[in-house]
C-alpha cells in the first residue's frame, strides 16, 4: 500500500475553541438568566473562561478520563462545561434534570461521576439523593439565588473557583480517541443506557452537522437551542455553532411558549431547534398573541415525529420553514434530515409538506439499511417496512459498561435502532413506529405514529397518543388518548376523519380524554406510563 502523505492532525475539540477565538472573537453568546436578564459575552471571553475551567478542574483533582457531570439548563456556563471538561481530557456527562431520583442515582453511580456542576434552581432535585451517591465527591454550584443555601457536602461555588484560577492552561485532550462526552438515552423504551462519545466521533459529527445537507449553520446565523443540553448533546448545535462563530442564544430555564416567542422575535433567531411538543406550544401561543418570527430560516425539529399538520401550519400561517430531522443519542445524534431536494422543485405545496413530514435522507457520514425479523435486507421501495439499522462515523459501537448483545448490535456490527421504517428509492426514510410501540392487530401492523399525526391535525385535538392494549381476539388493539383543544371531542367525527386515510381496522377501539399526555424527561410522549395507566385501570 502507498500511504497518503497528509498530516495526522488530531480530531480534538480544542480545535473548535481555538478557531472560534481567532475567527470570531467578537461574536457573542447570549443567555437568558434565571431572573430574566440577559448575560452576553464574546467568544474571546468564552475561550478565556474555558482555559480557566481547565485549571479549576485540575485543582478539583479531575484526571483525564474522569467523568464530570452537569445538572443544568441551557446557558453559557453549561457551554463552558461542554468544552472545558473534554478539553481537560475528562468526560462531560450531561445529566437529565427531569429524571426520577432513582434513575438519577442509578446513572450517577453507573457513570462514577467524580464532580457534579449543579445549577442553583435545580439543587432541590439533587439534594435528597446526595448522601446516597457512591462516587460523586464534590459539587460545584452556579447561578445560585440571592441568599440561597445548600445542604450538599463538599460544595464550592463556580465563580469563586474561576476567580482564583489562571487562564494560562494547556489543553489535555491529546488523543482523538479519548472519550469526551457521556449521555444516557432518555429511557423512552427502558432503563437508560450510556453512550460514550470520543473527540473523534464528536468532531466528525460536528462536521456532519455543518454540512448544508444537514443543518449547515454559518457565521451569520443566530441559533437558539431549545433542545436541552442534556438531550443528546443539544443535537450538536453548540459545537457546530462555535466552530463557525454563529451567535448562540441560550434560553436558560425560560422554556414556556411566551418567553420563547419573545426571544425569537427580539434576537432575530434564524435557527431554532426543539422537540415537537415545544413547537406545538409555540404555535398556539403565536396564534393567540402574534410575534414576528420571520427571521427563522430553519425551525429544526426532531426527537419524535413532527406532525405533518404542524409543518403545514407553520409554513401556511407564519411562512416558517420547518426542518424535520431524525436522530438518536446513540448517533450523537444526527441521522437524517428532510430538506427538499432538486427533484421536489415542481411539487405543489401539499406534495412538499408530504416530503417534509418524512424523516428524510441520511446525511453523508451515516450508512443505513432495513431488515426483516430474520435480518434479511429489505428493498428501498417506500412501502416495505423493516427495522432500521445504521453505522457510521458518529454511531455508537457499544454502550458504556454493557457487553454488546444481539439486542442492540448485529454480528456484522450494525446498530439496531429499534425504529420501524420504510425507505424509498431515493433514500427518503419514514418512521412508521418504534418496534415497542407498534400495534399488532390480527397479524397486521398499525402505526401508532400515523394515527397520532392524523389525530393531531384535527382541529379539535391538541395532543394525541396511541398505545397498543391487549385484546383477546386480535392480540392488540389501538387505544387513543387525547387532550382535546377546548375540552370537547366527538368520537364519530374523529373516526370519520381517520377513515379518510386509514382502513377501518386501524380505528382506535376507544378515545380516552386526559388533562395532559405524560412526557419523558426530554418531552416525548411517555407511552410506558400510558400503558401502565391502562394496566392499572386508570384510563
Ligand atoms: P430515547 O431512545 O430514550 O427516546 P433518544 O432521544 O435518543 O432517546 O430517542 C431516539 C428515538 O427518538 C429514535 O429512535 C426515534 O424513535 C425517535 N425519533 C427521533 N427523531 C424522530 C423523528 N424526527 N421522528 C420520529 N421519531 C423520532
């Protein structure tokens, strides 16, 4: 073999922060603080603080490879942890603030976190378990309210440590294969599992996100990450935006529709990313009290399926382009994006919305296939449903401290996503369900996702979840759980509406009204809970 003669330049995250310092020193990062005021500083300031953080971590006894956790909203401090911890050779472990005490304790112990950075307003969520943790020895507090006390042992204050630290620091991430981040899956389908990213995989993922075929932020963008930093690395936006010097806007704890609408209008946000629940809430807010959100070029949505009706409504009512993306914690997370392609230029609006409601094409860097129950490759004809399997530069090859098993990885080392999908001849993927959520009625599959999307597009429906319930005759039957928009719904009318698209056997056996659909820690409908409610006779 004749080897190429190019530099072996490591893919480590310090490259991003050094580039930002030189190329975008005056561009800014803005954070809406807990008290509602804005904090703003430049990438040059950001770089300086990350260097200080390196010294802070060293003083705390953090060694390369140690796991250092964060328990925080989206803000500039959390961005500092995103860079500072990995650039000090350690692993930033983003804890989901919405987990139960039990899950939180399990994850912290499993990860063996050594230090935990905790935001003041979230202290009450972690204080009760602090003395039960096996390894966490130190807590570092920030954004504490005036006079707020803390019962955590070994706690210090971030700003005190930073004030005492020098900004002279040499990066300690000297190998691209070093672990840099740890994120546990949100547990929609089982106990959380850890995904351990390397510098190399995260750098390649960042380049992946920067492709125009993916999200492609540029220096001119103003990016609002509504997706929490503890949800799959905020979908890679912080690293991608910092590399190109885009303005970053962080909402802090202000995630309700009204402050988000104000933020988008006031900051002239161009890219905003969040789960469908967030954009559903924002839509209804904007209908009630209009704001100018025309600055948005990409309203990025993923995490669960964005209903076609909402994609249509945003474009029709506000002229806003929705970019539907699919990903997984195990994929760092970007997998596919549904941007229109050249061949879609002549489609009418209905046809365009049909395309945008799909999960889209796999971005360069991600390889995919669909297989049947026996693992046999299935055709890409837009109709055949199979399990989606992926591999690529930023796909997990193993869960943290879990032996690989056939449940998650195939013998030829593809990752089993657990999503049931079709892929058409042009590579456009549509998720029909998660394997665990499909309704199997009389040997036929019913897609809970398709039913939900159709229901939510009905004017009487605010939220809808469809679950499989056991049935003696058919095995399973669909049950629809609804939140009606004005408290009213007419089952006959809904059935008639569903029959426009689906065969009769797809009709839910019943519609049950609830005040709110339970959500997981990252805002997805929690069908595990709904199934449990049903089993307990609560529905
Ligand atoms: P969890 O597995 O705990 O839900 P993740 O946030 O990693 O945590 O979820 C990944 C899953 O979310 C995917 O396997 C898929 O089922 C679902 N998902 C993500 N994006 C979309 C989307 N655009 N449409 C439908 N489902 C999606």
